[in-house]
C-alpha cells in the first residue's frame, strides 16, 4: 500500500501526504460528495475503516475526487498485493483494481447496472400490455 519513494505534486512524500491535513480534507470532500460510497471491488456498503484508493497517482496531492474510489480494507489489500506483481505493475493500477473487482464478483457493478435499468424504466413508464402481462406471469397470445 505504501509507496515511500513516490512524490506528490507538491513534493512531499506519499507517506507524509497520507497523514497530512490536506489528504484528510480531500477524503472528507469525497465522503461528502455524491460519488459512490460502496466498495468498488466487492460492493460492500460503506463502514468505518473504508479506504479511498487512487485510480491514478498522477495528481497525487491535487487529486480530483474522480481519481478516487472507495474500497474496503480487504479489497484494497488485494489490489496492492496484485499490483506488486511486475505484470500488473506494467498494466497499471487501474487495470489491477478492475481485475480485483472482477475476481470479487463486482457486486457494485451489478448495482450500477440495476440503477441504470431502473432509470431507463422510469423513462419508459408506459409498458405495453404485452410486457405487463409477461410481468404478471400471465400469458398473452402471440
Ligand atoms: Zn471490498
Ligand atoms: Zn490504494
């Protein structure tokens, strides 16, 4: 998880940054935002000890909130363990994160799909009689 040699955009070390009020403020901003609060990899609901993981370190020290995703400690561990593998290191941190998400079932992805589906249903409030019948489990003549 720690990247001791990595420097932030402001020049302080990663470990110092993660302990800094600046990072605490960014984290606070994230949790206040409407961005997802569930674990990106397994879909676990937010609970104390939830981490914010960097999709990229490009803007470390001056992150955009969208550079971050919530992850539970378990998944966070898994991501950084996998990322230590040279192959995954080459593929990049975000690819690694998505690989773990896939392994963990990505319930979050399912939730997102579900939400999108509900929204699309909201936009098409009027179902055809045929769809309604199908939904009730009833039969309809073809
Ligand atoms: Zn998780
Ligand atoms: Zn991380």
